[in-house]
C-alpha cells in the first residue's frame, strides 16, 4: 500500500497496484513494476551487460575521485552515471567476450582548470612514483599556485589503485606517491588532475602520463 505524505497532490511512497512511488534526487517519481520476460537476451544485450559490468566494477574502486572530479554530473545524471556513460563509449576495447579497459582513456575528472604544459613521471625512488610538473598552463585565468594536484596509479597486474587527493599544491612542482612494496617489479599507469582551492567545483581534466615499471 502506498502512503501519501503531502496531501492528494503530493508524492507517495511504496507500492500501489502496478506502480511504485519513490523519491529520486529530490523529485517524487512513479515507476512501473518491472515485467518478467521469458525472451533470452540478444547477443548485443549480453555484450552491453558485459561492458557495463566491466566499467562499473572498475570505476567503483575510485568512487571518491569520480564524485569529486565529475561533481554532480550534468542535468539529473549523477557523477558516477556520467562517468560510466563516458567510459562505456570511449574506454572499452576488445572483442566480446574479452572486453578490457583502455587505461589511456581513463577520465576520473573533467573541467576547465588549466593543466601544466609539461608533466612527467619517473620511478627513481624505490616503490614510488614521482610526479613532476611545470607552473605554466594554456590559460592563466584558470590556474593558481594554490591549486592542488590529485595523483593516481593503477596496477593492472594486481588490479589495484593507489591514489591521493590534494596531494600537494601546484606550486610544489613535484610529489612522490608511495606504493605498496609488492608493486615492485610490476608496472603502473599514472594519472593526475588539479582541483582549485579558491573556486568551488572547478577541476581540470585528468591526464594520463604513461605506464612505468616500479623499481
């Protein structure tokens, strides 16, 4: 039985007949009960489900970065939904059923904050990734020395992320991200982005730097 909480014109909660009332992103919505289908899934549907599962599992491990980097998404889409849509379209590669993520297309942040024209990584320091960057950028209006860098390394062998938000100010020009000792001998994909400390919801796009062996 559904319950009307705000009068006859208000939304309702729970099930009433063949519909369900619920709150979604501060809106009162009504949706129909799902219908069971005896039709077998098509090959295209199976492929899409496989891709969706691959992307959502991959992005769930970096939820905090997605929520910050995409903010609330555009329109009514959540940050995670927007990120999933992007990666389904741009970052899935391979032939069914052997789909994989193209890590060079990973985008955990987007925005107009300026990124440095020069950025490099190296693994000279044992069990770490050293990020280095310049102070310049293509648009001085959208950068400040107080902007903070967000760094991320992904180990495809162990399927593990090591990441840190607000690791250092832009003015520091470098940051060393420590990695687990069992990463030594593996290789990691390296990424970074910047977030403004002066302007809310202002981020840069995330940048893929490369794949490096861990010393």
